[in-house]
């Protein structure tokens, strides 16, 4: 069994991702000797203690990070700035700070200025999740075979980057490194826009007249059910994601809107070739995901 990468790993936030990281550390070797859980409420920490998936539980984030050699922000990205301001002065020299947020430019903006000299910052985004949240939602195989994207700034300590890479590899993920701005544009189309569409479609269905709404729910086909699974995701997390990746998301939404209008014209004017081409391209993308073991 390999030596643990970290002596004291602190998880600031303990929802799906944080509790999954804790379970990985608990069930597999090579992650951390001690896992510390911080959550916003005592009720969450009480549940973490009941589950037995952390070595220590601490309601005060400043106390939680003292002596830590790795701190991972696992709260909604909108909470990062305030949290970083609190913990920054208490971080040990040489500590590595990372996160799991799905926006990266905003994370760098909100955390970076609060980190003292000698603390290494390696932003990360594990592209794994479910529609469930809270400490009970986590499981050790959540990251298995999924991508984790790292977006360290130029000049970041390479040993710190290597350790975070190895951390995610030991958690079962595949790791890639990219520029933060490029990351935000990529995830805007593959993650953020699909969630925005799912929330909107479910909202449209919910606004229908009562009788029609009842039939929508009663006779929902698999396509609509897939949208409802996505739309069941944590509202606080996705509110923060949309607001913190505003420009890239709006760009992709505009492109999608143009394509949707083109499809509407094809349907209106009976352009069968255009419609068939779009369906075939969708099938090719699905097959490509299957070939990459990402479906």
C-alpha cells in the first residue's frame, strides 16, 4: 500500500463530492492519514460523525485548517471567497489548497488573493456527480473512470500539481491540465448548458395548465425523465455555477438558441434532410461517448 499523500486533509464542505473524497480516503490507502470534515451546520457534522467517514469534525473552518498540508474547498463556489478570507491566515506554509468547483476563473479570483505566500493553489474540477447531495450521497467509486481537470496558474509549484494529480488518480479519476478560461468554455457546453436547459424544461412543464401538467407527469417518456434527473440537482450549487460562469454560459446559450431556431425552421418547412442530419450527428456524439467509456 503506498504512503499517504497527505498527513491532514481538510474538506471544507461535505456534500456529494466532499463525502465521496472522504470515503475514498477511508476505503483506500494512499490518500491521507487524517481526514477533517468542515460543514456549515452542526447537523451535517453530526451526520458525518454517525457515518464514520471522517477522523475529525470541525464547525470552525479556521480551526479545521490549522496544521493541514492539503485543504480542498468542497462548498458551493459562491461561498469560496468568504471561506477563503476566513481560512487564509491560518494556512500552514507549504500547504496545498485545491477545490472541486465547476467554474475555474471565478475560483481563482475568489480564493487566490486570500492565500499567503508559500501556500500552493491547484484548482481542480472532478467531472463526476449525481443529482443527490449531502453527506449520505457520497460513494467511493464516484470518480472512477471520470475526468478531473486541473487549472493551475503559470508558475505554480510543480510538486504541488503532481501531488494533486496523483490524489485524483488514486481516487480513480483520469486527469488533464488546461487553462482556466478554456475550462470554463468547455464545461459551459458539456455541463452548465445541459443543466440550464433541464431546469428550464421542467419549469415549462410545471407552468402548464393543471390537467396537462398531470398528464405530463403521468405519461413522461424517458427523454423527459432524463431531464428531471438532471433538474433534481442541488439548487444552491447550480445557482452559483450559472452566476460564476456567466459569460461562457451565455455564449453557449446564444449558440444553442440559434441552432434551436434553425431546427424550428426545418420542422416548420418540412426540411427532412436537415432534421435527419441533426439526429445522426447526435447519434455519433453518443457513440463517441460510449467509445470513450464516458456514457
